[in-house]
């Protein structure tokens, strides 16, 4: 996740002239120095800044609706909204992973998403509750160093990593929201007993890294043979200088394995929004084919989930990943944190 900050997007002639600058559009934002402007559409975002910035700028240019964005990470921003309750200044909440959205939803703070918006992504990419919508997706993968472990020696399932034969050979950013979302899917598909046993194997046999990038770098350097990450970290580095991934390859578990989990980034409208109609318009825009283009043109390397919206062509097709069927509405983030705490990981 890039540096978090609060910023206000402004529309001006200079802004329109700078559209050709692509990701340098961030320079067109004005950082807030005081209270949020209540007249503007307020987005609380745990998504990548460049992607949220692109969406906000395009929506503002297209509609004339003024936008301001406050950044944070999934868990802290979700907790902040719950604490603020009906008095939250947020109109829209964007997450990287769905458990934080479920936390806000379970607090009764989300408004139903317009049916037209849900239809733009289809049933597969929104929860059964229909109180939020998928805006992007990322796949769980195993990054590995072929000089340390051959493809034939790789585990057949994510669950196999807890076996003694893999002890000391793998790592993960277990304290992060990304990894906790993966464990939420494991809990949903495998149950509490198997998940707890797997976490015990992680505690005794895995190396814990600060984040996904640190995990990938450790594998690249040969400090670990394998690491559990999300796909886009690898594809980002591959598109640059391959400094952190040049010695590695990706393994996709497929076969509806817990290690093939595809996590949805979510978008929602707060029930307390003072700009509810505009907030719904924003969700409709970012899930539209037009709005989803940003996933292929920015360096996010996440999957587009809108119907007919292409993802980055470097990525294997989303439908080819054979992800487990998991209702994101039922992913239990608090339970996962409890299990990980009991296992001595958090």
C-alpha cells in the first residue's frame, strides 16, 4: 500500500490539460489541511492511491461532482467508520479486501447498492447481501524460487504448507489484511479445526514477513523457497525492473483450493451519506466498463470485474484460476483474528 494521506481533488483548466500525464495526475490533487468539505463527495479508501485517484479524477471530470478522498488501510478504516457510526462524514467506502467491508456491513452502516450497479459485475462478484459491490479482484498465488525448490516439489494445496516437509521453506505476511483475507477463505472452505491446525503449522514452520513485497523479496533472494502473496505484487515488479522478482516464478493452485482464493475489493455507500445519490453514481461509474479501464491502464495489476472490462493482458484470465466458491458476505474477519491470536501469530 502506498503512502496514505487525505486529499481533495479539484477541477480546473489545468486539471483537464494534465490528463495526458496519466499517473502524474496525483499532482493535480490538493491535500486537505483541515476539516473535510461537507459539500464534496467523501470517499474513504483503503484501495491503492493511484487507482482511487484515477477513478476520482475521471468521475469528477465526467460528472462535475466534486470529490475528496481520505486514505487508510482496510482494518483501521473499517474500524473508524464503525466508531463514527451514523455521524461518519464518509459517503463511499472502498476496500482492498472484503472482511473490512463485512465489519462495516455487520454494524448496519451500509445502504443497498443500486441494482443497475450490481448487474454490471454479475452475481459472482458481489455478496449475497447486495450491500456492497466488487470493484476489483486479486488472486492468491505461491511465489517460488526455482533455485531453491523445483516445480515438482511444490505443494499440491495451500493446506500442504503446514506439513513438516515444508517447515522452514516458506513465508508470508501473516499480520496483514491481505493474508487475513486468505485465511478467512480458508475458514469458510475448510472449517475451524483445519484452519487452526494450519495456523499452528504456520507458526512453527513459516517465516513471517512485514508485507507481501518483503515476502517476495525474501523468496527472490533465496531466503525462503516459497511465499504466499497476491498476484499483483509480482506482476507490478515484472513490469518494471524485476529487481524483487527476477529470480522467481508464480504457482497457481487452481482446483478450487483455498490457495486459489480470489479476494474482492469492495465498494459501498454509507447509509448515513449526505450525498447518497452521487455516491451511488460513483459506484456505478467505477464498476462500468469505462471505469474499469483504469485497472488495465494504471499499475494496479488487479483484475477487472465489470462485465466486458478487460484486465491487464499480462494476467492469466480470471476465469482460468478455478477459485473456490466463497460468498464474500460470509468471510469472518474477526474470527480469523481470534484464531490467529490464539495461534500466537498476531
